[in-house]
């Protein structure tokens, strides 16, 4: 014990060392500890696993079923590609705005997901049981064509699935933006990309080959998993507090405001030749892979390729894309996404032209299809941040939606045209590669025009987006 001299001031007690404060992460009104952030990521990635399994499976299985019915390529393109694009064009902006303004004790995004998830699962169950339901309906009206009855039954459930999926897609991205801290969004979406590719590998390598013999069972299991898993995620993820939405105005002022806003929207987005070239670059860049992606299953069936081999080719392409994703991201940061996307498009032109000439049997188609998957993956990884780099920061959503409208409008018309061309040429599916090459060449010319203006505006070091 230490003695104190008489009359000396009392010795203050020794201060205990302060414990280090845990690092906190903020997302709007939400605050996370590191453990809470890990839990959030785990739940959202689990939800994305269910979401990606749905996206990677329902489309290919629906395509296989339609071609098993023997529908024309024109009708195939309308149902598989044009109809979803039309729904996106009309429904996506409406649901997004409604969600932005919605306020409830569950938040503004989750209530919409709680409604759309069961509807999407219902549509998936309906598609799964369409072969049985169509036979039952045809027994009631035997004078009708069995194919027509099957297509009508499929169309009802396909419409329910697409409406719910597209409405949910418009909201799910908003939920991620609301609950994930901004400094971690890039890494989070990188994890999303990896989960999506892993889903694609799992489905195509182990499951796709069994679709012709177990169509109903496989799709029912995926519907049950998606519906229950995503509803569970919605119950576990919590949204924060939001400021009140802007007050509504009277109908006359609202109509006048809508008119003026719409006129300003189109003038700002589509009057600039620079942004028109950017929209053309992004639209044709995304569209050039659509011919092969849309008609790949009919193409494989026309060559008598086994669905198990088809699935493993697609799984191989996804696996290579997964391995390349980090390396490509590093190159994008080093050289800029516009340069990397142009390099990917140039490689795709060469691959597509070779495939158009030679992909006429299962072996050459397998090689062409894997290369198609690898270079389309390179493009989408390289171009993922193009809009973020080129559009004005304050009006990013406005310009991004304009680009989305352009892509949806082109997709609606292009797929039926491609289907008509294939029908007119006696099901020569090789022309899908030629169409992809021509669109990629168009994307390259648009990219060169956009790149010249990009360099005049400061280039990678000093670019300022014009407004």
C-alpha cells in the first residue's frame, strides 16, 4: 500500500484503460455492429441464392417445355423474351415509384416482396403442373388443339410468374440499397454475382439434364424452396425509418407536373448525341447476346444434343466466368470499364462469326456455346459499372431508367423478328450467332463514338458527366 504525505492533495484514482469501441456501420437510419452486418449479409445472400436459383432454372425449363410442344420460333420469342420486356417497360417504373412512397411498420420494400413472392411461387407451381392440367382441360374441350390448350395454360401461369418476378425485381434492389451500408455495396454485389454463378453451375451441371424426365418434380421443388426461403428472408431482414414522402398535390397540378416532368425527362435524356451513343452502346451490348441466349435450347434440340450435355456446357461457362470475375474487376479498375467492354465485344464478334460458319453439329455447338457464355460473362462483368461511371451522379436513376426503357423496347421487337427469321430459314439456328455478331459490331461503333466523347470530357482521370 502506498503511503501519502500529510497535507498532500489526495491522489486521484488510477483511470482504468478504456475498452475499444466496436466498429459500427450505418445504412440510412440503421446501425450495425460487425456481427449484425455479417448476419445481414448472410440473410440477404441466402435470399439471393433462392432468387438466383429461380432465375437460373425457370427460364430454361420454360423454354424446354415450349419447344417440346413444337411451338413456332415466333411465338417462342414472343412468350420468352418480348412479353417479359413489355411487363418490365410498363410495370417496373410504377412499382418502383409506389415502393418509394410507401410507408408501413414493415418498411417500404418488404411489404411488396411479401405479396409478390407467393404469386411468383404460384406461377412456378402452375408451370410445373401445366402438362397435367393441359391434358385435363383438353379432355373437357376435345375439339380444341391440344397444343393450343397447353400454350394457353402455360401462358396464364407464365404471366403470373413474370408479373410477380418483375415487380419483385424492381423492389429487391431498393431493399439492398436501403439496408446495406454504402461503402460495402460494391463488395456486396460482387458476392451476389458469385452466388448467381454458383446457382447456375449447380442447376446446369446436376439438374438440367434431368428436366426432360422430371420436369414437374424439379420445378415444384424449386418453387417450394424459393417461396419458403424468400419469405423467411423477408421476415428476418429489418428496414429502418424513412422520411415522409412528398405530399400529394391536387389532380390538375399533378397532371401538369407529370406532363412537364415527362417532357423534361425525354429532353434531358434523349436530346444529347453523347447519351444516345451511350444508350446505343449499352442496349446493343446487352442485346447482342440475346439471340443465342433466347434460342440456345431450341438450337441444342435441333442438333439432337442431350440436355445433360447442354447443362454441363453452360455450367462450364459459368465456372470460367466465376474464376475470371475478380481478375476482370481488377482490369476494369486499371483500364476503365468502357475499354474492357469494347475488348470483350471485339472477342465476341470473332467467336460469333466462327460459330455462324461452323456450329452445325453437337461438338462444334458445344465449343461455340461455351465461348459465347465466357465472353458474354466477360462483357457483363466489365460493363457492370459503366452507367455508374458515365451517367450524372445526381440524376443517375433517371438516365439508367432511360437506358432500361431503350433496352426493353428493343428486346420486345427483336426476339419475334429473330424467331421469324429462324422459321423462314427452315430452323437454321446458326443465324442467331450472325445476329449476335452484327449487334456486337453495332455496339462497338456506338462504343467508339461514346469513347471519343468520353475522352473529350476528361477521360478516366477528369471525366465530368454533362447534364
